[in-house]
C-alpha cells in the first residue's frame, strides 16, 4: 500500500482483504494513519497484476457494469508476497494500492494542546520511515509539548449519506452553528474517560464557542447536517447533480461506512478433455494468441502444456474462441451450470481445481437425499463491482433489487477491469428428492401464503415491485436446513461458522428448465493449496447422518423459545423469517447468501408452536413401514422412555438398528 503523492509504502494488507474489508472507497486504519483506498483509475494495472480467466464471471460482471469490462485482474502483488526479494531502489519495490489520508482533519493528542486542524493548514508534517512502514505518521511540528513533536491522530467523526457519499465532518459550521466569518482555531477535548460522544467537546478558541459532539447525533444535529455535498473522496470529485440524500454523522471505522458488492462463481470444467481443461486454465494468456507462432512462444511457460504440440494447442484455442463467440449473447445463469455439474458428477471432468466424489446417502435419509457429492477441490472466483454506505446490499434479497443510484462506482469513468481474487477450498453438496420436496410443498400452502405476503410488504416498503423475486417455500426449506447444518458442521470440521458459505440451488418445476433442490456448503482459503479436508470429512455417510440427526435435534428447541417459535412472518413487523433467531438459525453475513431471510426452523422439525410443517417428520411418517423398520432414526422418531413396554414390532426395530450400528462399526 502506498500514498498517491510520493508512492512510498506505508503499510500492508492481504489481497483478499481488498475485496471484502478494505476495498475501493474504504478507510484503512494503520497504527498511526487513517487512509482511504483510491479508485481504479489510480491503480497500477501495468505492474503486479495478473489476469484471472473465468468467462462466466466476466459475463456476469459485464451484465452489471457494461460490455466494456474486458478483464478480471488481481490486486497489485508486491515482490514480498510472491517470495522474491527485490531491491528497495527497484521500480517494483513501490508497487501497491494507492491510498490518500482520510479524514484529513487531525487532532494533537497532547492534553495541553488538543489542536484540531486539517492537513492543508500546514501545521502537520508527514514522517515516513523507510525501514518500518508501520511507523509512518503525521506529527504536530509546533506543539506545546517539549521534546519530539507528538504523533497526531485522525479526527474520528465523519458524515455520510445513503447515496454513498462520504465527507469530512463540518467542524467549523458545527461549533459555530452555521456559516461564520470567524478566523477559527479549534480544539477537541475529551472531558471524561469513557470516550462517549457526550464527553467530547469541540471549542473555538477565537470566539469561545463550544459544543458537545452528542449534538451531532441528536435530531437537531441531523437537521443541521442534512445538506450533502455529494463528495466521493476515493474518486477525488463531487457529483455534478445535487445529492438529495440526508447525510448523518458516523464514526471513523463504523461498520456501516462501507459494504462491498461482490459477484462470485465456482469454476466448473466445461469439458472432459484434458487438453481443453488446460486451455481453460491458461485462457488468460492464450486468448491473446493470433496464430500458432504465438502459441509456440508461450507453450513451455504455461501449466501443463509442454507435453502437447503447437498444432494441438492452436486447434484447441481456435475451438475455444469459436465457442466463446457463440455464447456472447446468451443470458448468464450463474447457478444453473453449477447445478448440472453437481447433480450429474463425471469423474472424467475432475481437474486440478475441481474434483468431485459421490458417496452414499445416510441410511435414515436415503428416501429424502437423492445424492451426496463431496467436492474435494473447489475454486471460487470473486469480483468487486461496487460498494455502498449506510445501507447494506444484504438487506435486499437479490443484487438487482438494490437501487442503482445507491451503488457507488469504483472509478471516475466506466471500468475496463475489476479487482478479482481466486480462492480454493472444499465442500459438501446435497441433492434432495424432487418427489419428496413436492409432496411437502403441497402441505404448506398456507405457510407459503404467509411468507409471500411478508415478501410483498417488505418489497413495498422499499419501493420495489411487490410480486417479483419470491423464492417459494422450497427455498425456505433448503435455506433453513443449510443454516442448521453449517452451525452443526462448525462444531467439528475445524472452521468457524463465518468461514463456511452456502449456495442454494432452488427452482420449482414448470417451464423449460428442470427443477433444482440442493445445497452446497463449502469453505475456501486464499492459499494456493486450499483447505485441509475437514469439511469434506463431514460428508461421509456415517458422519453426515450423525450431523443431520444432531442439527435437526438442535432445531426442536431454541434458547429463545417460546418467543422464537411463535415468531410469525406477517404478525411480527416487516420481517422475512418465521421461527428463527440468533440463538438457533441466524449466521454471520459472510455465510448467508440472503442476509438471514427466508428462514423457519418449523419447516424442518416440530417446535413448541407448530408440528404440521415439519418436512422430516412428515416424510418419516409417510415412508413405507418396511422401510421404517430398516431405517428408523432416533432423532426423527422420539425414543421410548426407559422401562416402557415394547411391542413385537418395536423390538424388531430396535434389534435391526443395533445390528446396523454393529455392522457400521465393524466396517470402520
């Protein structure tokens, strides 16, 4: 990371953080500095970046930002991150992401000074340490403190609006309660040790005006701050059209000051031909080849192509270019190709970045689970296409629902590339029986009507078309089970709940496309080798059956019951969930693809409030009796109390279950 003025390094962050934590327009708090990441116009695209080949993601990005987007590029990588030491005098030594100091108002921390002034006042001086980048700082040159000048700290108050604008706090107007001709000299005092805004006071020494910072968060203060100037500091500009949004005071580093808008796809092989897979892996380099001569120059430098001739490679490249040209006008459906690969796994398509293995479904759930597929290797590619402030995109069910005027651009002009990262990992895919899903859906028409009405109210409240985008009850079922399993897997797989993500494949029958009913739970890491297999091991038949039992049992009773179980999608405000809360089903925002909406544990198992909606209870009751005898599970059918009288059929069920457990233990 380097400043835009002198291109000297002032800190380091991981490339993956530039998409989800400290992306374009976000503030980065270093030990002694607070800076903002500049727009893509200032990024050094020529040095340190690498093109990532993922045609499906590129088309999805073009659908959002326009056809001018030609590349997916990694953030600039320094020589240290690649393991190659470079000379500090080399041009590549200063490759990094450009940043600028923000906020520009600084405070002297000396208790007898407490000067509050902007950098452009000339009172502060930047000190860069060439050997310890984290020691770079601004100092107050003429402070009252004897000895070395103290390191100043950023003023921790800003103003922002819901349209994505961010600006300096209007200190002068705030303390003088409006425009003034005063030749101000401001001081910022902390009158208490708590650090609360009520104990922070700004004072103008010239006219003795004072004001507490708590006024900025009051109703009167909000009215004074309502005029937004339309500033976009990461682009170094103000919007030409007046902003109609109402700005509000926020704290530096507040969680609502920056929300990323990402797009992601899973890399799936399009061919079982090994040469075609190698071409796809190296397509970012081979796409520029115009003849066999160009292929000859690159053949030995690319992964795995040295064993093939120039003619074979050029023929495969030509074939790939023709197929890409035919698909340019087609609509990009991100989930459908992934569903087709997972629901029809082909071992001949396994590659270095994609490897599937089919295993048996757990015995008690074979009538519900059509297929269990272990994804031993996955590659996910993510791109940042914009960001928001104040209002999170996660509050909307679909990316297209988020207002376009609230999406902040990444560059001053239309972008020709977007920052992208690739991560590798593993996952477990569950495909459900379509017959079982449809049988259950027919029994939940009343609940579906309640969710649909809640869906309509929620969209009307945000000015959206009320009848669009309803995911149906099958999505509620799949989504709820996904959350229950993620919470259960996290107890044993070695990953936190925030590290496990979900992808829901849901589409009702009807129309030209086949129905979908499946979930993929996966985790990934930016390391080149991915993860260590802890999540895949949870998908083995014995382990998966145990986790399903425990996950469903945990959903029967919540720590917030009966309030949680009694929560209604319509009667309890503008919510989009039923029996769900942070104690039972809610997950961190990095895990859930719908912002913890369309959840209801009563569709999984019986709760203290409802028993008629439970998917698993219903299907256990409707499985033929001979199957129940062979595959009864204790977590679905409550066990008999100790000492109770058993019928002959119940004794047969118990003995059969014991025999199955003995055989399974012998197999292990």
